[in-house]
C-alpha cells in the first residue's frame, strides 16, 4: 500500500481539448497539425525545467495521432478525451495520492486530479482556478473545445460520459475563478447561475484579501490551485495560446499563490496551457536535419 501522504507528480500532455477554432485563430503561424499539438510540447518543457520531484511520478498516455478527433455530443475529440481521462484516473489510483501536482497540457488536465482530491477530502476541498477564462462551457455551448469545459465538469455540469468517470465533483460554492477577464457570451450566465465566485485582475491588484476572505468563508482547510499560464498579462510575457492583455502580472500571481499557501493546505497544483512558440519554431527549423531523424 502507498503511504497516506504520497505526493504524485502527474504529467499529462493532453492537447486534444484545445479546440480547433482557437488553434486556427491564435496560432496561424504553424500548420494545424503542428499547432494543435503545442500543448503536448509545453508539458514536456515544464517537465524539463522544473526541479526534480521527490516522490512518485506518472505520465498519462496521450496519443499524438488523429485518433478520435471528431466532434461528438458537442465536444471536439470526445472519444479520445474520454479515453485519456480514464487513463488519468488509472494512473492516479495506482498511488492513491494525498497531493497531486499536474503538468499539462490544456486546462482539462485538472479534471481528473481535482476530482480524485474531491473524493478524498469531500467538502474540505476548495478550488482556486487562476485563468483569464472561466472554463465553464458545456456541450451546449458554441465552442466545442473541452479545455473550456473543465470547471463545468468539475462542478457536475458536463457530458454524461465524462461525469460517469468522475469519483466526485466540487460544489460551485467552493470554486473561485481568479484573474477572469475574457468571456464567451453564451457561457456568461453560468457563473451566476451556478454560484461560482469570480475575481477580475483589478479585484486582486493590491491585495489577495478578498480571495482569502472567500476561502475562509468556505470553511475548507485544503485547496487545489489551477494555474493557466495565460492568466499572466500578455503585455508582460506571452505564455499561453491566446495573448490576453491586462491580466494579472507574474508578481501578482506569485503573491496570490503564496497567500493561499499561507492560508490553507495546498493539496493540488496544476500548471496548464503553456504554449511554447519558440520551442515549436525550433522544432520546425530542425526538421530534416541530418542525424536527427528517428530512422
């Protein structure tokens, strides 16, 4: 049996939930077959640059083929997303971790680890979702990319095949959206209807206190933090697929995360949506160089 305090590092290079409309619009400098796999490259870069992990590690199997990319039931690539979600749960359950750090991949990589943590900790788990976008789309939304449905899935508003895999969901009253300032109009009502708390960048510029007061009011002693790197102001540095200006600064993100860490026990952390354009350009330059071919 694994120890009860196991901290798992999970690498999940899922790219299929990125949504072709976004990929085409926001990464036109790359051919589509290269652009759509950029999130997988980002996951590998994160794994390479972060300090070694003192604990078990696991990698969720993710196909790089075009298997299962068709839209079904309002979700692009639903077939492969459901398969990989099941694979993520299998990888996590081999360790029964008390803490999970996840390196993605697009935003949907938080669904499995946060759901497992919700099963373990129940009503004692809050979720802080740091992102420029709300990720509260559903299969009825106009946009079919599953990465934009991650928070909806975690709060129980998802496709039945996805929900059937989740061991637990998180009450919307225990979820806060932080850094939110880029909306999709057809999903706007979901935040108020479901009761999710949201904070625009300007709400937390000077202090994390409003968020800390919300966290205290939940009564939760444990928290899972999702960090979508596009929450960082694109005028400072472009880290994600989209170039979202007027977001949180990197210093503000670091302060918010540090303040949460002081206020609660962080049992989950995801870093997601890193889209390393320079690395992908280098891949293109090196393609076909002598001695670099796999054959």
